[in-house]
């Protein structure tokens, strides 16, 4: 009685998801296999045979993976530092860390164009110091995309990691030290293994976010396309909804596969029991 | 020879001293308990010895070596935490092997020592379990094995039994005592449970507000507390404040309000300094002069409250020297308001500061 009543509470959400997500996704995926009145995999063959498309796919994966890796590397020590502070300091530092998420991604990306451009802040500074003779070409490259994406997603991984790290009993680190571990050994043998769940979840968030991000790559990538901008171009500019659906399906499958792999990894590395 | 010595140790947090001019020495191979209410500084003392806290002043030495500035990981002390602090991501075997692997002990020796230690704590066969799959008592024993396997110079326990249920607590403290004596390892044990401390220790230090009120054998503390604080802590609920005292051979005579009480001196009773008499509710006697058969250490009073405790009755007796709590077994209980004589047996009345 009580249980069925509780299940009822799910209904509005379920209806919404079914109507606006599950059915559209099925329709999209279905449409890629049923084109012009017959079953076909033509769209996929067309995509995977074209080196230009493959290059876009490869660039997207590369940008996402590098972004995720750098976010992990930058986020991990930062998160550990924050997790060790007093509650008041922790709240303040977390608020600061989250701050980039509160600004619009359009504004943020444009700020980066000012900084990274040929005559931007960065180049001016490096030129005036004499570190470089010619302005660097950063803007409108994959590097610019990565910088923008790292700026965007670093807070996500920090929040996730702080959540996990502050639950690591400080006695565990003390126990390791009393058994002969120096700070570094205790960090490697206790803190890192116990932070793996946070690292994996944070990593998934960053990777999927980078893979599907549109604004940042569109504004900072210039002519360099990623899957999401390519998808947009096909659907809106070229009006090729068939190819756009194929690309969307590929994107979904990749995301799905990556999440599965990371979950498997998490199960392997997670604390047992 | 004293093996562990703390000299004039001071520890402070935010300008506030938790320990000041703190001194302690422990004999080699013995088990000493630090006993006291929360906030008395016992855990601080233990963490200082372990190296988790720095002394602001003073010196801590072990076997003549100065450890005051030695970092935790170079001390080679075994620490057993209240929370056990087992590594949740490692199996029982790997938890115990943790310290040995850090010491780069070769694989065969690690295996031999881990298995021997698990055997000592009766956990053979549990090697591949993870901490979450163990009961509280088993986790406790893993924690002890992990601390012991490194052959520490000193073993430290921080309220190790407070998370266990009552039965297990009794079993575990016997176990801890057995292992400690088997290995002959000097041990400092912190607890707020007096029964636990008394049953397990060679010596007990009762602490209050950062100082040791008394350091003695458990039986001495139990029978002859030195100070009012210690007396209260171990169940002396009745106190009389005296105005003066004279010593007469092995008898101490104490006076207040024209009444004289006698207490004994000597025979392991310690110094018996001070002007306060203390006695347990179980040791006071009630009755008429004929029933009691003595003519001194008597005080007339009136039954104020009578409570049935099952095995005995508990009375609160109102007298001109204040109220006294008395436990007495009897068929026919006193009723409230009844006049009665309170007897303070000379061998049970002790004098504290």
C-alpha cells in the first residue's frame, strides 16, 4: 500500500523522461537505420569511411581525454588541500572553486579569446618579457578548446573529490604514519586508493561534459571542429538531419561505452567489502 | 629502570594549555592505564607519545633515547585506534602486512610474521577478508595484530574497547592483557572505564584537568584514593570535611563540629594527607549502638530517602555533617524519618586531599 503510493511519486518524472527523452532517442537511433523507406547502415559506413569525419571524431576524443586527465591531475591535490581545511575555510574555498560554473559559458569563452588571441594578453605578456619572438597560435586550436574546457570542468571534479576525501577517516592517515609511512607514502597508499571512486565519478562527468560540450569548442576552436559542432553544422547549416542523427547516435554510443569502461574500472579499484 | 619518561611536558591548543608540567614514567614491560573523564588530557597524552601532537615544552624519552622531535613514522610505536582505523581497501592480510612492507621486509618474512601474528590474535583463516566483512571484535584484533607485527618499542591503545558491546569488551580486555604479557611489551592504555583499566593494568594513572591525581597499582587506587577527585571517580560518594587532624601512632584523629573521627594510617595506605574523610556507600553501617557494637565513629541521623535496589536498599541519611548515602541489605527496611546511627568503620574511612 505504502510502497505503491511511493512509486506513484515517480510518475510525473517518468512520463516527462519517456515523452521528452526515451522516445526521441529511440526515434533518432531508429531513423539512422531506416532511411528512405528501407533498412540501411549506409550512414555509418559513410561516416567511418571519410577521413575528415574520423579526424573530427579523433580530435574530439583526444580533447576530451586530455581535458579529463589534466582535470584529474589539477583537481586531485587541490581537492585534498580543500578537504583538509576547517569547515569554514572549506566552504569558502569550495565556493571559490565553483565560481567558474556560475558564469555563462559564452562570456567565459569570449574572455579566453581575449586572453589567448594573436594580440591577446598572453601573447603580449610573453612578447614583452621576450620569451617568444612571434605570437603563439593558441586561439582556434584544440589547445584553446582544452583550456576552455578545463576551466569549465575543473570545479566538477574538485567538488566530487572533496566529497569523497572529506569522508576518509583522518585516523587512517595517522595509522599509516604510525606504521612507518611518511606523508607521501601515506598519501599514495591510503588517500589515493580511497579517492578512486570520486576520481572515477568526477572523470566521467568531465569526459562526458567535454565530449558533448558545444559553446566552448565552437567559440575557441575556430575552424577546428568537434563532434558537437559538426552535428550542429549538419543539422542546422546543411540541413542533413540524417547524417546529424548518425553522428548523434555515434556520440551516444561512445559516451555509453566510456561510462561502462570507467564503471568497470571503478569496480575493480574501489575499496572492497 | 623507567623505560618511558615524560618530563615537564606542555601541550596547548589556541593558547589554552591541555597539559602543563606533565610528568610520567612507566616501567619496561608493564601496562599503564590513563584513566579519567573526557577532557582530562589522557588522549592528548597518548597522542603526544605517539607523535601525532607536538610538545610545546618538555621532553619525552624512551629507553634513554629522546623522542620529543622524532616524527611519527620514525618512532616504531604501535597505535590501536578507538575507530580501529583499518584500511578499508586492504584485506586483513594486507592490513597487517602494511607496516612490514613499508619497512621493506622480504616477502617470505612478511608472510611468516603476518601469519604468526594472525595466529596470536586468533584470526587465522581470515586473511582474505576485508574489514567490512568482520565483526567489531575481529576488527579490533586485526588492529592489534597490525600494531604488533612491526615489533614496536611501545604499544599505545586509545579507548580500544569503547565501540564493542559489554560481553565482547570483557573478552577483549583479557585478550589484550594476554597478548601484552606474552610479548612483554610496554603499553600505555587510555580509557574512561575504571573497571577496564583496573582489570588490565599494572599501574593506573587517574587524570584530571591535565594532571595526574594519582599513579598507583589498581588495588591501591581502589582502596586508598589520594584525592577527593580520585575518590569520587571510583565511587566514594560520601565525604566529610574536617577542621583539624592529629596523628597518634597509626591512628589519625579528625575533628569537626565537636565530633572526632578516627582513621588508620600506614600499611600501604599511602600518605593520607588532607582534611577530607571519604567512604563508599557499601562500607557505611547503620543500626543502633547495640547492633553496631562500637562506641566511636558514630553519627546520629535520620532516614531521608529509601530506595529499593534489588539486592539491597539504598538510604540517604540526613545528619548534622550533611547527607550520606548508605547501601544496606536487610529484610525489614527502615522507613523515612526513622532515627538511626551511622557508623564509619575505622578501616574503611580514608583521608583524602
